[in-house]
C-alpha cells in the first residue's frame, strides 16, 4: 500500500502503576519511522504492559506516547486504528469462527464508510466498497503473505503458525503506519519462524511500515531488528543496536544473574542449536 | 472450496446465494410464498401470517443475540412498543399504515438504545436480567398511561388500509406482511456481507480485538439493540393490524422467551436459523394439535386427555433438539447440503 508510510513512535518517560505496584518506571525509547525496533526483557519486565500503554488499553500514570510528534496518550484504543496503529496479540486474538477472509476484512473496518442503512440494502456504495476491499485484499495481502489456499477456511481449523500469519494479514489490512507485534514467533518451529522473519522484513521494506515487536526469540531479534530496547523490572536498562545490547553487561545480568556478556552469548548459541 | 462454485468476479463470489441449488431453493421458496394464500384455506393463511410476524421478530433478536452476542429477554416489550405506537397513531392521528409501521419500529429502536445502555458494562445473564427489568418497566407504563394505551383494556383498531384497500381478511393481511418480512430478512442477511455485520460478529467473538481494529464497541452494541428493536417494533405493528387489539397482556414475558427459544432452536448467528426457529416454534404446536384431532376417532376424549400431552411433546421436542442439534435446526440443513455436494460420487 503506497499510502502507508512509517510513523515515528516516541515513548517518553512512561510510568504505569496499579495501586502501589509500579509496572513501568519512567521508560523512554523511540521507534524510528520505517525501522524494526525490538522490546526485550525477562518475563515480567513490563513489555506487554508497555504495549498496552501504546495501544491504549492502559493509560500511563505519567509520561506520554507520541505518534509522529502528536501526543496520543489520551486517545481511546478504538480510535488509534484510524491513526495508523495496528497490533497483534501474544495469544492469538483472531475471530475463530470467521473465515480468514472475513478476519482480514475486519482489519479495514475503521477505513470503511458503509453505514447501517446502506449495509441493510447492500446496493450501490456498500457493494462497491466491499468489492474494492476484496480486490485489494486479494492483490496486496493474500498474495503477499501466501495464504491464498486458506482464504475461505475458518480460522479455528488452521495451524498455529498460519493463525499468526493471518493475524499479521489482518493487521496489514488496517493500513498501519506502525505495527505492534507481541511475540510474533512464540511457539513456532524453525521454519515458521524463518517465514515470519521474512514477512516482517518484507513489510518493512515494501510497505515502509514502522515495526515495534516484543519477542523472546533472541536469534530473531538480533537478526532483523535495527534497534533494541531492554526492559527489566519495569525500567529500561539498555538500548542500542543489536550487537551493542548483546555486549551490555546489564543485559547479561538481567537475563543470567551474572554480568558476563560472554556467558549470555554462549547461552544464546546453545538455545539456537537446540531449537 | 465447494466444487462448481468458482466465480470470475469478486462481486459474484460475495453474492448472497453463490451456488445453483441455493438459487433454485430460494426461487422455490419465493414462488411458494406467492401462491400460498391461493392454495391454502384461511386458517393456514392465518398461521402463515403469524409465522411471518414471528420470523421478523426472531430475525431481529438473532441479530442481537446470535450475531452480536447480547442476550435479551425483553424483546416482547419492543414488539409491544411497536403495536401500541401503531394502535395509537391509527386511533388518534390517522396517519397512513406504512408510516405507522415505520414509526412503531423507530420508536422501539429509540427505546431499545436506552435499554441497551447497560450492555456496555454487563453481559450474559446479567444483561438478560437487565432487559427483563426494562420490559417490566415498560409493562407498567402500558398499564398506567391510560390516556395513550387505554390501560388494561388496551386499544382496539379498525382494519388498516393500504393504497385504498382495507385489510380485513387474512389473505389481504398476508400481502402486507409477507413482502415486509421478505424485505426485512433480506436486509438482515445483507448486513453480514459488509462492515456493519462483521463488526457485530467481531464484538461477539472477541471484543478486545474488535476494539484494536477500531470498532467502537458501545456504538455497535447500541446499533445492534436499535436494529433488533426496530425489527421487533415493526413485527409488533403488524401484529396490531393482524389481531386488531393491543393490551398489556398481548406481549407477556413468555413471548420474549418464545422468541429467544426460536433463535436458539433454529440456530444462533445464522439468518436461516431465525427463520426456521420461528417456523418451528409457531407451527409445531399447531401440528401437534392436528395430530391430537386425528387421534380423536381412535381414542375417546382425545382432546381432553391429549392436550396436556401435546404441551409435553412440544417441550420434549425443544429439549431434544437442543441436545441433539446444539447448533440449531440449520445444522440439519447444512448436513443435507454437505451430503448432496458430491452426491452421488460420495455420500
């Protein structure tokens, strides 16, 4: 979609507290337009809470989230789709009873104009809009993600890896300028992971969409991200290019409990060869 | 993909009826509806009208409960609003019939939005209780607001007239009710081919993702309530012209349960389900009564002995269908379709 240009997302000093429990403490980082940024950290570090702040399910107790310089901290979750923000969920949040095609079409909801009366008649404008939508989804999304063989299947019948791909398709149908991916390859085998990595890079290169992802698969993070931010216990402990973060003693300590980057590298390699 | 359904355009692929058998059956159904009053006697025409009115109301409730996932046990109250609006307009204002029906539907829709407001916070059984409460409040209004509703005595109507024709007998009423029913069911079916209907289903299946996709949940829930109430209001208006008397007892809580049962027995979340469910719930008691009459010569006092049995059989049938066809009667239709899809090559 040529009209979709990447947006810059800036998270500035975001704090999130549930009562006395501080889940995020003054976290700041940025996802530059048209890049892949990874948000990593051990379990419970606050990554998904950060995502929920960015997508509007939680309202930060302090700090701001800005999209292309515009403060969106107070914008309702359902209104962020129209601003060009799309997200996928850690545990797939597709509509299981619907077909792949209907799931993808739902992604475009915020950009469609059919109202209730036109919908009941389904003549003229409504029918034209649906037809154009179908044609565009077929051409740009279904072909692109190689899911043409399953387009009429109910989502519940698909394998886990394909469901993740359909969720990406639905997010792309939203014509996003920034895509938030919550663990896009969790639970996938090597082949599915490599497919997904290829799709994420293609989305970045061909669509120019900014990508922010939470991911535990360090191999994927190190391979495809341009920028990595590391959270631990709700605070940012490191940030930089993948190789910088890899060699940061704070990161090694957060993951291993000892500040030796070499140990972290050994463990990463061990994990990779085991996978 | 089903064999023999490849289409060359997206428009053809997204039509309401995509396979040849579907188109043929729909043509047969429409032709049947067109000749029904000529082939059957007045009693069956009367029953057909009743079925069609219930189809409209059940389809509305299906949009709300089956497709949007919001349980309502106050649907009869919206029928009552439509019926009272029509009766009042006929008695005091004298506006044209079709306008009265529209007004009945719109007023019901407006009140439906108010009744639907709690659906932002409560779901499932809690929402069902909230809608029952609303229907009791409305019942109170129907009884007490005597200047408009005529209190417990209700309102009697003169036969309605459309285009100069007085609707006195059941055949004339049939020609009013049938086209409206066909139009409204088609409208509901159309809705699920575009963004509005998809949003309803999305809210039912997973409201959090619906929100991320930019669907304002409260607005769509209220839209669903308005639409369902509009259908109920129009059905109630037709009911008023059909029975020509509206009292507070015309639409008891039992009617709400009847409609919900129709949707569940027919099949939630399918347009065909609401239609078949209403047909089943309206006709089966009549057919059972017929059966009892047939047994009359064989068993003395059949009517006396068997009429309680009739009610039991009806109840048992509903329970039986819920146990053996939890997806509703439409599932039987689907199974027949699947059977004949590759017939006779695979059975």
